[in-house]
């Protein structure tokens, strides 16, 4: 019954693949475990570098901000210079980096690290706002309930 079900849903090739995995799983599992450990180390390496980059941003913002209360965000970002080479040298213990959702890794080079960590333009602003160093000058908008907003849009109520 089980073989018939596999053959119907997976076909002959699927049945051969399942038979291969069942018969030779002890050859397949070790490379998967090695790959998982490799990806974990690469992801942890990137997180460690990113954490130290965030600390450098906060430290430099703390040095610049106290003297200038009316500083704009653009002026503040111009004063922040992240020492990427020093961060990579101090923080990296593994020659590869990987994001959590990636399936493969990249070398730990200056370009790869900078592009991966600072891929979002609002990253520095987010770091500063989370640490209370630079708050929005405008009043935050009133948060709307998107569910009721959508319902009102459908029913055309205000």
C-alpha cells in the first residue's frame, strides 16, 4: 500500500530517491551536519561584525551629539565614519559571512561586509533611534489600525 502511494504521488523517480535516502542516509547526514555547522559559524561571524559596527556608530554619535543639540540627521551621518577594516580584523574569527536566510556564504572582505550590513539606507537612523540618540524631529503619525482601515475602504465609510 505504501509503495503504491509513493509511486502514485512521487512517480518512479521519487520512489528511487526515497529508496536511495533510506538505504544510504548515513552517507547523506554527515555532509548536511557539516554544512549546517559551516553556515552557523558564518552567520554568527556576520552578527558579531554587525554588533561591533553598531557599537562604533553609537560611540561616534555620542561623541558628536553632546555639543550640537540642533544637528540634523544628515550632518550627524556625515560625521560617522565606520572603521570597517579594523572591525573586520577584530571581530571576524571565520573567513566567511552569511545572512540567516542565505543558503550559501561570501568571503569576509571589506566590500561584502559593508554591502551586507549596510544594505538598507535607513540602517544608521534605525540604530540611532533605538538607542535614543537621534529622535524624529516631527511628531510621529497616529498609528491606524490597518484592518479597520481596509474594512472602511471596502465599505466606503469614513
